[in-house]
C-alpha cells in the first residue's frame, strides 16, 4: 500500500487523463441539494474530491443527477459542463487508484 498524498492522487489522475488534454486541476465535481434550487452546495476539484474520499478510507464514487463535472467551480450552469469525461470513467479511475492506497478489506 502506498502512502496517500494529494500529489500522488494528482499524478495518477494526470497520468491517465493528460494525454486527452484534460487538466485534472480544472475539472470540478459540483453538486446541488436539489434540482429545483440549483444553488451549489459542493464543489471540489477532481483531485481533491478523490483525495478527501481516500483520506476517509472510502473508495471514491460519484453519481446522481445532483452532481456533475464542470470546468468551473461552484456552478451548475450547463454551459460549464465538462465534456470528454463522465462519472463512469471517473469512478473506474477512482476504484483503481483506491487499490493502491486502501487496504484490501475496504476496496
């Protein structure tokens, strides 16, 4: 098991996504409490979102219509939806990264 650090998470995401021109520090996971009120209540870069879940010994997993991938923090405006990356791929990457940092009983 590797020692968890934000730099290692960033490096792993960068290795997987930079070839597609994706800057992992400019992808945000933004969330709203309800779709009726689009006030953003959660916003983290992809790197930080994964790191925080791993730090809590959780396999990062994101889904639901109240969450989205955006190119700007604290927005749920469709004009800023991130194109070229979906939660299915993020969750697969996160599960693979988690295997390196979390004990087998968690993963």
